[in-house]
C-alpha cells in the first residue's frame, strides 16, 4: 500500500544513508522502524502484565488466580514467539 508522509529533511537524509549501508530502501527502513516501535510497545505491555500478575500472586498468598494465569500464559506465548524470531 502506498502512503504519503511528511518528514524532516535531515531525518530523510539519515534514513537514506541507513538504507544505502544496509542494502534496503527508504520504505524498508521506515517499515523496520515502525515494526520496532510496535514490537517494543508489545513487550512493554507484556512486562506490565507480568508485573501485575506477580503482584496479584503475592497479594493472594502466592496462589495464582485465573487472570494471573492468563497473563502469565500470554507472556509465555510472547516469549516463545521472541525465541522463534531470535533463533
């Protein structure tokens, strides 16, 4: 899909330099950047869910309630996905 965006000229120069060094296109660099931002946001969300699940477990005499179990299962699934992408 084609879209139009506005970007600072100095930033475009940096994007183009990166693209040249890495044998890709301007669109490839921008796509990579957006994917990285979305991935980072997903990881941050998962870590927040983990922290909340751990807090609920601690507050519940170390017993895992159903919401904490679901959150921990979601985190495990994300960890498996990350492992598959990294390896």
